[in-house]
């Protein structure tokens, strides 16, 4: 039977194709984010990939997270890229541009990594691994529990680094020094902050690879944007990626409300795991404290009437209000007064987002179709990202909103039933865009169907 309302693949066929894709993108101990455009391991991609691997093989899902955590920096940061030796393909900026092993005191000598972070969704994968392991035999449960024994301290170091190094002022919001750290690289959220980045005349030359893979320039950031991206990397290099130095050395510094909400949620998830698995009470107390602090930090950004959340530009000293997925950050972490939460849900489900009458599928576009910045084919400026549909569906289920979660799952599966497993989709036509054979899109499908 085909997925409801779709002429695409049936659920059984779709699951088989998704599993086949992940096997094809498997490099041995890591999964490439996508074979052509992203031939290495990305931090938050790896977490979502592990979510999708868990119903297939708990053991292989554990290997994915083990590989990522083996590249963790000594200060606790999980880098946003772990470069695969001999992965094939090309990618820019690669290890030679970042030079983390040479410049950063805390970076590993091997493997090569980038020098920035990505959203802390990793413990969601740990939770899903533990849930699947409980349904299996004793040996599989042992693999999951041994992983937690082995990596608990690393997960705590990651959360502690986020809570301290990336919230130096104690506002309860994660500070980013590059839009790439948000995962939403060219979102309208960053337009004003990027506009204030003045590229120096000594920016080293470079050649883009992404536009050679995705030929349609309307789907990718512009060359001007890329100059700013690379200038920020250059500023970080010159600061030797030092946490204390970045506070003043980089032209871009924004408190990201979406990443902050994800972090608050992740702290609660890891605390739940810690309680269930009898981890140190001091760790659990720290996690609950961070969850409370960052939840409060998110709620402090919101509009009292609509519940919409805002980022804060530390360099310019002003709030950033955009009609993007970030405004729904409180729906992930909770904490809004009930009237504001109901208003925010109405916005999420209404004509500005999932309920827009021209959408092909009732899944959240990255930027509202009614926003002036909306561009339906350009990366994070309009397209629907299946992995974001998955994240909201999972979070809604956790918050007890079963019907809302189920609807997002159904729409996400209808969208993915074409079997392309695209990076993102045009919101009106449903056309697959960006990189095809995207691992985390396949992973979302496998979890939905698992």
C-alpha cells in the first residue's frame, strides 16, 4: 500500500530504500552526510543518522556515535565536521583551511576536524539507541549500556562546555560565532549579523565545491555570503580557536535561541537517562540546572502575546526577529505560559507555516512563505527540511502532543515517499532540492517507519 496521499513508494519499499542508502553511504565507522556534496561526517547529521541506524542495528548506531565522540576536543567541544581519511570526493573548506590540529590547543591530532560546533542533538540519538536496545536481546542491551558507560563522561564534557564556554555571560543562551554552528547556514536569522562582517583584503583565495555539485545557484548561498563565511573562519584561525579569545575576536556573535532550546531539551533528556541508568547524582543535578537555565533564557526572548522567540546579536546589541523555524524554539523545550504556547502552536499550524494553502505537504518550511526573505529554493530561506519535520515531530511526542506529532510524521513520510531522500524540498511543488541521497533524510524515514 502506498503512503497515504502519495503516488510514491510504499512504506516497506521506502524503508528498504532508506536502509540501502545508509549502507551505501557507510564509510566503515562513519556515515557520510551525502556522497557527493558532504563526503565526511557532520556532527548533528551523525546524531540523526544514529537515530535511523538504531532500528536497523543498535551496534552500528553505537559505532557512529563512538566515531564522532572519538574526535571530541579536549575542552569538550564536538566539532561540526570529522574528516574521513580517503573518503573520496572533494569538500571545501577542508582540513587544510581549518588547520585545527596545528592551531588549536584542544583539537585532536587525528582525525582532522573543523573548529566549530553544531546543535547538541546527540543525546536524542542516545535515547533512541537505548529504547531500541531494550526491545532486543541481552547482548544488544549490553552493547548500548557499555556505550553509555564508556561515553557518559564525554557527553557530560560536551554539555558542560556548552553551558560555560558558550554562555560566558550566563544569559541562558548559546552564543554562536558562525552561522554554520546553527546548522541553518544562510537563514534570514543571520542576515543582519552577516551584513556587519567586513571581509578583510587578506582573505586567502578559495574555490567553492558546493556549486559544482548543486549547479542551480538559486539553491545555494551567494559568493558574497561565502566570503563572509570564510572570513569568520579566518578570524577563528587567527584566534587559534581559543574559547576566551573568540568572545572578542570574531565579527559574528549571536545568541541562538533555537540551539539554546535544543540544549535545554538535551540536558533534560540526558538527565532522564542519567536517572534511569544510575549515573552520578551530581551530573544529573548539573543537567537539570542547565536545562532550567537555558529554558528560562529561551523564554526571556519571547513575545508575551505570540510566544515567538528571538535571537540576540551581541555585536549590534539588538534582538533579531524573523519568521523562521527559530521562532518556534519554545515548542521544543517548553516553559511558555499556556496562552502564549497556544498562540505559538496556532502560528506553527496556521497559514504562515504548516497550514499555508499553497504548501504541497503540511510540513514546516524553514522560512515562512509570507516573509519578505522567503525564497522557496534556497537552502534555509524557504525549503522544507525533512530532518526538521522529524525533530518537531519527535519533540511534540515527548511533550505529549501525540496528534500533532503523528500529523508531522504522516506529512513527512508523504514528502519522502518519492524516494530521493533529498536534503530539502521546494515547499510548493514538493520538488527535491540540494543534495540527493542525504543520510539524515533516510534516517528520519527509518525512525518514522521503525
